[in-house]
C-alpha cells in the first residue's frame, strides 16, 4: 500500500496501519497489524504505545498478548475514529481486501471478509 493521507497526517505507515486495523477489527494487537500490513513489529508496537500514551487507545492484557482498542471514554478517540472512518469508507474494495485478507473473528462458512457497499 502506498503512502496515503492518514500516513501523511500521522507521519508513518505504522500509524496508518494501526488506525485502519483497529477501525476494521474493533480491537487488535501488534503482531496482527504487523503481519497484515507487512510492517516491522517494533514500529507497530511503538505506534500502539504512543496512541495509548495519548489516551486515544486502551490496552488490555489477554495472557501474554496486549490487545488495543479505541478508548470509549475519550472524545479525542471518537473524533479520530470518525476521521479514520472517512478514509476507510473511501478505500476501494480491492484495497480493503488486500489489507484485511485474514479474518480475525469467527464467521459463517463462505461468508465474505469484506462487504461491498451496494
């Protein structure tokens, strides 16, 4: 995926990947973002910690894995989520399929990962 408006605004592809992944899945962890967007795990984890430190994300530990999600108590997180939604909604179906090939939650057999908005 090439540089986009989100990457330009937040200064890195890792920031863009984290925000899109969290928007698409609702919650996520570093290794999932790293593998889906083919970005180094270290840069993704630094970005997750930066957003969490700013209060935009919250982290919960599930065993050894730290799972992040948008902070439901933060007005800034709600506005950021709205901003990401604008970009996410403008992405082509092919771009979404490329970024989110791996299904991370259970679903019915043969159900598509990405829905078209028709």
